């Protein structure tokens, strides 16, 4: 520390100049413009992808050549009592219902397993675990999000499927259940992480109030903290849904990929994402099959967007209900 | 007044009469809570030092003193709210109706059901107005809808909030104004029929009109329960309480009848504080 006596009496003033007239703040404007540009580029990229997918999907509805082979109605209607996705057979069949059902089925299985598991884990970590345990567990679970999906898929293919077969005696080794369980692994970290954040964001004053009213710890957790974190947990589930329905590698490896239209869990399933991944590389550009694959992509895009949109609306509604009009 | 007693159960009527009689007579009411040689420390620092005090039934005891003098800590000892903070140790004894609430076999949850608390900042749950008040009843295991509705209405009436919210019971408790929220928290605490109500600066975040309402409430509630109120506001202490205790540096400097304490304090420190020389 400087001795006070050595500080010179006359110190140069650092007071801002008294003029209020704007000077050319070119650098300021430049930086602002640059940031704006970068932001716009990222938005534009997403829009262009949507535009491109839409453009390639459109011939399914408009082109006469494509419609000779496949029509919009034909993609949903049965053909001689069968719903078949066989785009490369002698008579190509483009029924997309098995793919839709496959995607939804596998995603729902994943959510059924992942949501209770992740939310309970989040409750434990945020409400019950000690500080040390929490600091260990949270990053550890979040690290799982970094596991490449091909690794999870490989695990599901080699290990999980054997376990499932041993446990339930399924006829087919690769099936919707195995793929769904694999997906559950993939979405657990994100559902956990977002739920845990939501639980931790609940104000401590609710906890204090509940305790002062004579709540036990579990009553406080289940009747006050969990409902208060409800919107955040709902958002976590919506995120998990989006991740699961868009996930490709795990379902390619573990689902068995047979396009069957049924609700059974131990049968093979083929999802929209797996179909695009496996067929788009081989398809003749501009062929009806090519355009149908893009149509599937657009469908996935729209449905994920719709789920996110309505999910967001629901979360907003829940927030408003909890928090009143303010 | 006399007519309404017909509707009470005999036992309740009896205890009510006893209480009213005690209120009317000049003699002191029985001791409801008692702290003896109470020392509270946060790790090494002593926040409350060797405090001995009686809280009498149907009496409002105000605790005054400068910030950090230990009055809030003392208040939180009375319903074991300090248990939730790490590193707090309590020495000495606190009794409720003669029973030591820090005895090893005592469940803190049951203590808090008999000794309720209202905080400085209103903290309603993000639930409907009705569910806020019903919460304590539900966790106590009451399932009968009719009974819960009755108790909720009575608690809201006791807290002078019923007329303002009776048409919007399903709206969120957080949609109320600040003063209403605080009265909602009082109603929520009253719904479980506590015997003692602890209030930690319940009006410090409120405007003067809302403050007046809370003060009126405290005065009315006295006939039903025992109140300990911590306040920064000496006028408030003078208005609502029968007894006042002055805390300074963790010690209870003086406790006595409110009028006496404010007009003829025994201790020099008390006099300095109430005349505004410090604090």
C-alpha cells in the first residue's frame, strides 16, 4: 500500500468531460452491427434448412411424376389391407404410418422410463442429498449427456438387448423396448438437469413457510417444492421428447428397423429418423422415394416444432396459474 | 357475546370462559412458554446469551432492539426453526406448557404445529388462496372437505381477509397485494389453530394502512392465542403489546409491562434505545 504522504497533492482529474454532445462512436456501432449479424446468420441458417427441406418435400403434393407413384392419401391408406413401407420393391409402397407409429412408440417408451427416473434423481439431488453428494452427482449425471449416441446405441445393441431378452424372453432380440430404453439413457441427463435447475430455483421462503407450518421434509418436498417446480419440470419433459423423437443413431442400431404397424413392445420398430438416415444415402436424387424422404423430414420438423410450441404454451399456462396475473 | 357460547362445545366453552376470565382479571395469565438460561450460537458466535423470559397466555409480547441484537434468533428458537440452519447450537431450555421442546424425544414438526410463525416477507405458496390456507390442515392429515372449507373460511375471517378474497379463492395467492399476502400468511398460520404465534417483523415490508390492519389483527388474535412479535418499530410495540422485552447484543436487557418499559425503563440502555439515542 502506498504511503499517503507520497501521493502528490495535485492529482490529474479523471472526471468525464462536461460536454454532452455525442461524438462518433464508430467502434460501438461496429461491434453492435457485428453481433447483430452473427445472430441473424444463425437464425437464417435454420430458416434456410427449413426452406430446403420444404422445397424438396413439396413435389409429393405437386409433381405429377411423383404422384404417379405416391400420393398424400396413399401414404396413410392401406393397400390390400396392408400398411407397408417398401419403397424399393418392384411395386414401391410408401405407407408412412408404420414409421410414425414406430417413432411415437419408441419415444413414449423412452419418456416412460426416463421421466420418473430423472425427476426422482433431481428431487434427490436438490432436496435430500448433502452438499457434497450433490456436487458430485450433478456433474456426473450431466456428463452422461456427452456420451455419443452411437456409443449408447452400441450398448443397447450388444448388452441391453441381451438383458431384455433374458428378462422378458422377447422373440426378437432388437425391438421397440430395447430402442426405447436406449433412448431413455440418452434423454435422462437433459431431463434430470433441467428438472434439477427448476427445483433449485424454487425460493427458499416456500421451504421455510412449509417447515414453519409443521411439514415434514417429505411433505415439503412433495407438496410444495415439486408443484412449484412443475412448469420447469414440464419444460424438461418437452425437451426430452424433442431429443428422443429426433434421435437417430440409437434407434438405427437397436430398434430392429422393421416397419411394422403394431403397438407391441417386443416387435421390431422403424422410426422416421432411422428411415431417413438409412435410405437417403442410397436414393436416386429427384425420384419419388427421394421426395417422400424429405416429406418425412418435414413432417418430423413440423411435429417437433408443434410439440415445442404447445409445450411452451402449457408451461406458460402453468406458470400463470401458480403465480397469479402478475 | 354470551349468545355465541351456546354454539361452542362444552369443553371449548369452558376453556374459552377461563381464558376470558383471565383476560378480564388483572392477575397474570398462566405461563405458556418459558425460556431459561437460553444461549444460541452460530458455530462459534453467540447470538443469544443466557436469556430467561416467560411468555404468558393470551398476551402479546413484543421484542425490540437494534438490528443483530438476537431478537429474531430468539424468536426462531421458540418453534425450533433454527433446526433447519446448519451449525446452530442451543443451550438452556425452552418449555411449552411446561414441556421441554428441545428434549430428545420431541418431534420438531409437532412443536411447529402448535407454535406457528409469520415472517417478515410474506411468503404465500404458488397455490390458490384456498389451498394456501388449507395446506397446514392437509399435511396434518385432515381429509374431510367440508371441515377444511370451514376452517379456511374461519382463518381468513380471523385474518380480516375473507371479505376481500371470498370471490377469488381459486386465484393464486401470489396475485394478492403485499398487505393481503401477509394477511394470507397469517390466515395460513392460524388455520392449524396454533397455541402460540410468532411474528418476525410482520409489518416491516408493508405500507402504513396494511400495517395498521396487521396491528389490529394482532390485538384481536390475543383472545385466542399467545403472540410473540419482533419489531423494529417501537410505536408498534407500544400499540400492540402488553409486555415488551428489550434485546441488546444478544442479551435480554429488560422485560416488563409495555407501559412501564416505555415510560419508566429500569435500565440505562433501554432508555437510550427508546429515546432514540442509538439503534
